[in-house]
């Protein structure tokens, strides 16, 4: 409850402001504008290690999912246009519109790698934001954007892809 005591000038004292802030913001979630707070510090090494393990697990599951999606796109491409070599496939993945929707997953994997390889410790804020991005991306929709529609179709047509998707979601939903 906000303290309505005001000074003679019609303002709250610093002490009253501090007391109200304590009641308003839980200790685990300080306001972003709090001065002097180092947001790069974790509360414990256990938190950092757990986040690192979770990011590694998500990365591994995403790599597997990405490979299955890439194989599915390759199969579709080769059925329509004939076999391609590994080198040709690499060029297709980079440049061809049929494979462009997979770039979002590739980019997330790279961002996870960068976070895991960074010299600074992983923070809860950074890790959770990245995990949230993975969760937000992997939302299939029959009527969504291009990624969501292609992803929806892949999940409907390929049981292995559905199983890999479920694995990623299980890791993301773990406490």
C-alpha cells in the first residue's frame, strides 16, 4: 500500500519512498531503473551452472530439430529438382528462398553459442530472454507468418520433427 504521508512541500521523504519501493517491487525483481544495481551478477554459481546446462540442452535439441527440418526441405527440393551435393545444399541453405525460413532457428543457435562462449558470466536475464525467444519462435500456426505455416506443415507431416519439437518444448518448460 502506498504511503500518502507528504512533507511540508507536498513530497514524500526519501525514507518513505524507499519503504514504498520495498512494498512495490519484490527483492527478486528490482525495477530496471534502480541505480547501482549490477544486472550482470547472478545470485549463485548454481544458478549460472543450471542456466548453462539448460542452454546447452536447448542448443542440442534445436540442432537436432534444425537438422530434421533441413533434411525435410532437402528431400522436397530434390523431389522437385533432382539430387544436390553437400556443397550445393550449403549454397541452397544460404541463398534459396525454400530454405530461408530455417535461418531463424540457425540464428538462435548461433546466439546461444555466443552466450555460452562469452567471457562474462551468463545472467538470468540474458538466458531467460533467449529461451523465451526460442519458445516464441517454435509456435506452429496454420494461418501465421511464413515460418509458422512451414513449421506447422513440417510438424503435421513428419513424426520425427514432432518428436524433436516436443523435446525442445520439454526442456524449455522445465523449472
